[in-house]
């Protein structure tokens, strides 16, 4: 259960935010991964959106003022995970571990580890810290953590449609947030993986893991890091195709269809999942080419990872 937090009183809720005008756009894609289709017309109302993802410094302030403890910092309730091994029922999170050689890309356990002691304060596990990372996006955040921060800040998480519309920056139908070429003039415009994932990272753009916010150019709306760096939570339940995951009410996610978080193609997955957007520093040309506005992934609501963060919106009139 999410912890109760008090809304932060503020007369400057729009500071650090950008007005997104809203409108009709082509959502999704029929040219990439199947879960992105079908491409369809969608409409969102105007809203304010954080210029940057929430940073470690901002999340630390929230924790210090409220005493909030993230889900990852608490041991899982054994009743929620029948049959789980005792050694797994400890505070832990998912961390990327780079293998030293080529591995089978069909087995993600070749590079993901469930690391006891990994959390937002210790991104790579015990012994790691946030030193020199105050302006990096906070990670190891589950859905309820993002909601708790949003309640405190007096804001909300975006729907998938709102997020995608904002990420496109006015370039309706473009493959990338900046146009049709991934690296125009060999310039990296987002923090993604260079080299052969997962064992070879050439670090051409200078960042092997997360990068400080604002390290890359903004999109057409003035938003930074909508692509790459970290995946971002949205409120939509995940479904394998867009036609079964439509939002209502001008982009406000429906909460009356829990079954939409389940993929009938993988019935063994019983943990509800939400849509995350944007890709991360682990997206590579040879694996997970999801550094595009249309791309989407399912993330279990109880699972945090070293490449998942969030940003918030405010649904109020511009004037």
C-alpha cells in the first residue's frame, strides 16, 4: 500500500514546467515493435509538464521532509509472493551488470541481477552512492513511489498519450523526437547505448549509465531527456496492443480495468503492469530499439530498476 503523504503547499507549481498545448496526433507505430500498433489518431488536452525528470536531489528533499520510505527499501511481504525463496524477500532492486563477452540476447538474466541493498540511494547496490549524481534522474522507483512524490508535489503522472504527445515535441509522426535520423551528423541527441549490447559500451556520448538532466538538446516543446536516460512511468495499464488500452476523458487513464495490465500472450504474469515510455541508457541498435516516442514497455508495478524514473504533469489551464 502506498504511504500517505501531505501535499506540499506551493504557489509556484509551474516553476520548472513547460506548457504542452495539446491537440490531435498520430499515436503509436506500425513499423517497429508489435505492441506499438496500431498507429491511430489520439487527442490530448493541454497540460504542464516537468522540463526534466525528477532528480536525486529533488527526491532526497521529498524524503527528508516527509520521511517517506520507498518500496524497494522495505522487505517484500511474503503473503504477496507465495512460494518465494526467503533470500529473495529482502530489500532489493534490479541492477544492470555488464557481461564481459557476448551472451544470448534471448535471456535477460545474462545482464540483470536482483541486488539486495540496491535502491535509489545506492543505484548499483551496497557500496555505490549518489556522490556527484544530485542532478541525475532518480531511479529504482516503483509506481507507488512516483505516485507518492506526485501527491506531495501537487502534480500527477502523465497518461501514455500525454507523454507521447509531449515527447514528439510537435513533430507528429516522426520516428524520433528530433526527426527521422537517429544520429544526425553523427551527433547523439539522447543518452542511449553505443556499441553491442550488453557487453560492449563504447560510451561515445560520454555517459555509461545515467547522465545529468539537460545533457542533451531539448525537443520542440523545450522538454529534456524524453528519449533515453531513464524509462518514465505513465498511468496507463499495459496491454499488448493499443486498441485494448485506449484512455478516456481527454487522456486521463482508466482505473476500472485492472485486467488491462495483463498480456494474454503471457498469462503466467500475474503482477499488474503499467506502461513506461522513452527508453533508457540501455537501449541499443542491436537490442531494444525503443529510443522513440512511440515505443512502450510493460513494467510490473512492484518492480524497480536502475533505469526507471519519472516526471510529472499538471492539468490546469495555461492562463
